[in-house]
C-alpha cells in the first residue's frame, strides 16, 4: 500500500522557520519526484515546489529564496525547510507523488 505522511507542522511567528517531512512507504521512493503543495482556507491548492529523483528542485515564485526541498532516499523522506515565514504561508501542506496525496499538515504563521 502506497502511503505518504507529512509531519512537522505547527504554529510559528512571522519570520520564523519550520521543517516539514514527507515519509513514503510502498513506493520505489528513490526513483520518483516528490512535490509539495499547500492549500489555504478558501483557496485552490497550489504547488510549492518539487524535487526530482536526481535531486533537482524547483519552487513557486512566492517561496523562492525562503523555502528549500531536500531528500534522504535512505530514509524515504523529503523535507521542506521553510524560513522567513509570513502569515500568507498559513495553509495545510501536502506532499504528492505517483498519484498519491498525504493527509496534510497544518502550518500557521501568526503572532
């Protein structure tokens, strides 16, 4: 059974940092690209960034320079490091791969 599970969300003040994790099971993790999305209340789900099997990354303009994605194939885990967080980064963050979505993790940026 293919599963993706996010963790690491929480409440953080503006300017703070969080690191999200996406751990996969049931897939050949190392050969698949992994994508991060987010969805704020009342908004469409948007792509935050992606990492290919070879480690190449791409990001939405809204997070470029603040967020970074990395992967540890030995742990079947992809990380989303989020720095300089803004209130508009508040959303449920999801990872996605091979047609499967994780359950999401809430990130709230507020003072």
